[in-house]
C-alpha cells in the first residue's frame, strides 16, 4: 500500500530540475511560474532549485547571476538553492586543482570556465595546465558567486517531501546523509522501492522519456535540458502534483527539417 505524501494546506512548492547553463529556458520557466502564482495564489510559496546550475550549457555565469537576483526580485517567495555534483566539482576544482575533482573540466566545466572568460585549450597537456586554470577561474569568479556556491544547501524538507539533488541513501536519517550521497547517488536509491518517510524530489539522473517521472516514493525532475529535453518544474500542493516545462528552441536545421516534412 502506497503512503500518501502531501503538503499542509496553503503551502505550494515549485521545484526546478537541472539547469546546466540554459539561461533562456530558466527565464521562460520563471515567467510560467509567476503566471501560475498570479492565476492561483497561495499563502506560502517556495521555489526549490535542485542543483546543477552550471556546466555543459552556454551561460553558467548568467544562470548564477539570475539565481542570485531571485531573492531581490521576488521577495514574497521563499527561494532554496541546493548543491549539485557540478557545483561541488567546481568548488573543489577551485580549492584544490590536484584533488579528486581535477576532472571537473571534462564534466562540462570547460563551458562554465568560458562563461567567466577563462578559455581552456585542450591542445596543451591538460594536467599540466590545471593549476593555472584553477587560479584563473578563482580570479574570474565574482565574490558573490563564490559565496552563493559555497552556501548551497545539501537538503531541504517541507512536510512530507524532501528535496535533494541526486537523492538520499535509503534508511539513513536526513541529518546523517553525506554530501556525496545527496549529490551523486544513483544505485541503491533509484532502484529502491522503500517508502521513505518523506517523498524525495530529485534531479541528477535524466529521466527516460525526458519528462518528469512520478514514482510512489520519489519524483525525478532532471529532464535532460542539455540533451535537448525541456527544463522542468514540478508543482506540489496538498496531495496534488503538476508540472511546467520549457523546451529549448529548435536549431535552424531542425526547423528546416519540419518545413520540408
């Protein structure tokens, strides 16, 4: 028998999936969110950003700028920013370029560095260039961006829901979850049928159909924006689950294909 998960009356949560440097879609999604709020007001509104704001897409710096401005632009809304594995990789790359995340550039960090004006030339021996690139990135990243990244939350809980970038380790208390659990976990979480105390809303693993997946014990909202899928937002209110989505614009070649078909 499935457990019933819900929010208290008057509360609404918008949870946005992995953004990966796609500023245009992020802006458009907020337009949809604000329109939804205007047409259907609620007393207590929170927007949760599930992490992976950066890497792979063209405007990582612009995305961080946009997110930092949210609390100034929409003061009546609670904003919660979670840590993703890509932000963790960037932070560790800047702090210790010879450490465990020296491969962050290969995760899509090249595009993030470029958005801050740091060009990575792969013709050079990458390992030899890493300390120099780390130093250049630290100098290029504004202080408010570094503070934003450094203060991202591991988890956020609201009533019967908990939000984490990748998921949680089943049967482990929330205050005992490791940073690597909530930012990297797949095996042991995605295949678990355990009805967690709180339903988990997560990103990190792209859904099979590029659409939000609603499972009895979790809701998956990474719908593959950097692979051509939409940027997605799940809306939670009482026992209801809705969604908003913005698809990336089509390329000229794709438009030509449609016109010719």
